[in-house]
């Protein structure tokens, strides 16, 4: 009677080892994940983080999923004739021994069609799907993001002293 129990235990242990890499990719580390707090009733928000690739092979995030929104897309901001626009991207590259920085005004995970209002301190589960079939699950707290105002010299305004109003 003990033999079938041991076989079953061994089989379950082997099955767990086989499925483990699909849920926890040790080559990918995520630091400082967070979701932007948006006003009540706002349908969309962004998630930001630093994704580090500690492996010797280039990797790509090819998809993201979260139960808090109807749609999740990978996005970037592009300069379209002087106008910054968000655009979906097919993937986010993470070079071997490198990192991808997802931040406001740049690469990010877009949560579209929020199913409920998010409050500061809520935790949003996000799963990043990688090009090798593995995935990394993260929990991103919702927080207020302070956007720094651009300095006049960064906006092409070389001082306003001579400007006539």
C-alpha cells in the first residue's frame, strides 16, 4: 500500500518541477513595479517597473495580463511630428545582462478598461509573458506618480526675458 502512495508523491513532485519554470522565470527580475493612481472614473492607467534580465540570452516581454482591466497592452510613446503619442508595441526587448526601464513618457504596460476604480495602496497583479513561453508574476502597488515639469531649456524655450506679452 505504501508503494502507490510513494509513486503518487514522486509523480506530483516531478509535475511541480516541470510546470514551475512556466510560472517563475529566474532569469527575469522585476524591480519597483507600480501602477499610476488615476482619478475616479478614469478608464485607463499605466504600470511601470524595471525589468532586469540576469541571463546570457536576450529576452522579450511579448504580452502582459491583469485581471483589473479588460485589455492589457505593451506601449511606448513616440514623437509624431512634434506630438507625443502612445502606441502599442509588439514586445519589449531586454538584452542579456541588461534591463528595460518602463516609465512615464516611455515604455509601459497599459491597463485599458479598468474594471473598478483603483485606490492608492491597492495591489495590482500583473503577469508578464516572455518569448520563451515562461512568465513572471508581479504585484504592483497603486501610487501617485509625481511628474516633473520640464525646464524651459528642455522645451526649446531659451529664456522668456525678451518675450513680449
